[in-house]
C-alpha cells in the first residue's frame, strides 16, 4: 500500500508505519543524547501511544532504563484502512525497547473500564512486579462510568459567557474570529468526569490494593495553564475545570499513598501539537505564534524534550521535586517566560491571515501535525509500497 495523508478537519485518517517508526527513532535519539537519569525502573503509562504519554514512556525507557507497560486506545489496520499512528508508534517503541533488553508490554483497550484495569493488574504482576512510576496521560472524548454505565462526553467550551477570539484554519492559513457558546452545567460536569481525576484515583487505589506500588512511587498527570489569550477556552473553560479536579485528585492520591511514601503530581506542560490539542479552537494559532518566538530564542521543545527534562527534574535533585506554590511541576516555565509571552502577545494583536506567515510559524505547526501521523519526514520514502499490517 502507498500511504498518503488524508486530512479531515483536525485529524488525519491515515498513518504511515515507517514514518511513525522514524518519529519514535528520533525521540529515542533525543533522549539518548542527554545524560542518563537514575530514576524509575518499572513504569506504567496510561495513554502511552502518542503525544506526552508516548514521550513519557520513551523518556522512562531510554533515559532511565525502565521496563514499561503502555496502555492506550488504538486501532490496528484493516483491509482498507491503515492502523492509527499510536499503533505504529507502539510497535516501533516495543521493538526498540526489547532490542535494548527492556521489558515493553502493551495493552490496547479502554483505560476507563474495569476489565482493562484488571488486565493491567495481571500484566504488571507478571512482567514488572511493582511499579515505581505511573503516568496518567489519557486525552479522551468520552468515558463510560464503570459503576453506573453512564456515558460522559467532554466538551471544549468557555464557562459563564460566550467567548470570541482569533483562530486559524491550519489547512488554508486563514485567520478568522470564532465565537464559542458557554457550556451548560451538565457539560461542565461531564467534562470533569472524563478529563478530571476520578479515573486516575481509581487506578492508583486499585494498584495499591493489589500490592503493586513500590515504595516512593511517583504518579503524574498532565495539565496546561497557558497565557491570557487562551484562558477563556482553556484554563477558565470546561477543560480547565477538569484540570482543577486533577489537582484535587493529586492531593487525595498523595494522602492515600502515604503508607508507601508515594506522591502524585500534576505536571503543567507546554502547549504542543498533538492529536488532542489540535482539536481546541484558538490554541493552534497561539501555538504557531509561540513556536516562532521559542524557536528564535532557542528554547523550543517538543514532547520528548519536555518529558526528558521533567524526568531530570523529578529525579535529578536528590528526591526533592521542585514545584510551584500549588505543588505542580512547571514544565511550561520556558513557554511562560515573560519575554516570550510579551512577544507572543504583541504578535497576537497584529495577527491576520496576511501577517501570519511573518509573525507565526504555521509551517512548523503543519509539519508537526503531519509528523504525528508519520508523514513529512525527509528520510522516509512515501512513494514506497509499505505493509500497513503491523503486529503488536
Ligand atoms: P494525545 O491525543 O496525543 O494522547 C492521548 C493518549 O490517550 C493516547 O495514547 C490515546 O491512545 C490515549 N487514550 C485516549 N482514550 C483512551 C481510552 N479510553 N483508554 C486508554 N487510552 C486512551 O494527547 P496529549 O496532548 O499527549 O495529551 C495527554 C495529556 O497531556 C492530557 O491530559 C492533556 O490535557 C495534557 N497536556 C497536553 C498539552 C498539549 O499541548 N498537547 C499540554 C499540556 C498538557
């Protein structure tokens, strides 16, 4: 099969196995170019196949020599469809990790379900013994309640009042004004159920109850705060409410892990192009302005550099994890740098379809977007016939 990108709105419905393998190779190389970290050795990553979760898994395996179990929700290839990118990423990761002598096991299924949690328990007991790090990096549109069976949907909406701001159509580069209507109380409640901390708590309680957490275990979930221009749609919107819930969950989990000396942290990460973030209005335009400034300053990072630096921060300072006053790890420190934000702000007020090529890095955004699906790598032959049927 000759595989080309098929972009529909903010997703690409095809993925390239060789390109995804190249993406994973590059992420491994980025980690191996840094100093090794003495840290976690047995790691469970929930949401491990793309974006920040995949980068966490690679940073753990290739930066700390950790055995990993990765859990995700992906689709294998069928007769007429490629597999999803996360499927191909995982196949490439598993192969490289095993060649490096590491345990690398994967589970494909719904992290919110009781059945997959029980499978994970069995697999951890058999392959890892106990876990000393658990990364919770799920970004999902819906969740079925494991007890009541109710299906919750998450929405990306402002709260209280409608919100208008600039946004870009990434495909044609047109900047226009978008208006989003405020969420109902019910939509807020459901978004918290999907993207808040409830499922993270359930995972950690189960692992503790099953005797699978090692002493001094660290568990992480990821959040975003960002600048003023994105607040109405992010920090102060429905997703922000869910992220507040995640912080409450972190405190509860830390209290419950006290017998093991365990700690739960929310790490606030940088805005980056991932399948999840490309669905948020306003954010892609902000990201393209941010990329322009951070690349010019030499401080731009991708998911892998963020996660490698996070592991260094967690394990590098002799057990003292540096956090902000609310106990969060701030990997968005370089993004939120005053100088960077002042420039982004200036650009934001001047941004139009005409000024975007000069003030923003839409090309960088587009390239990252294509690469999420394994396209746009200069050393991959996209005219070659490839077998989409990759086994895990
Ligand atoms: P992503 O879309 O790349 O990854 C989502 C992961 O969740 C994938 O591995 C996917 O398979 C998995 N997943 C989805 N539904 C699942 C389910 N039901 N069961 C099991 N796995 C499931 O997204 P991402 O951007 O890496 O997001 C990960 C976390 O990082 C989220 O909490 C997000 O809010 C946070 N974050 C993202 C950004 C950003 O700019 N992308 C910034 C800060 C924080």
